[in-house]
C-alpha cells in the first residue's frame, strides 16, 4: 500500500483501543464508563420500546 493511502492513526478518533485507553486510565475508570454506557443504553432501549402513545 502506498504511503498516501495508509490511514493516519494520529488524527483518526477511531484509532483508540482498549489497550491505549488502559495506558492512560485505570481499569476501574474504564469499567465504570462501560457500566454507565450499558445503563444508558438499557434506559434508551426502554424508551424505544415504550408503548405509551402508540395505541
């Protein structure tokens, strides 16, 4: 692959990985963020599946 076709990971926000995050943050912080994200997703899905106003 030519040099200009390679993806520049220094500016690509998708280039973050668990390994990179764990180098900068504690495992407890990362786990707390995952739990918070899971809870927010669960609550959003409850809203999406709420039958209020559909009848």
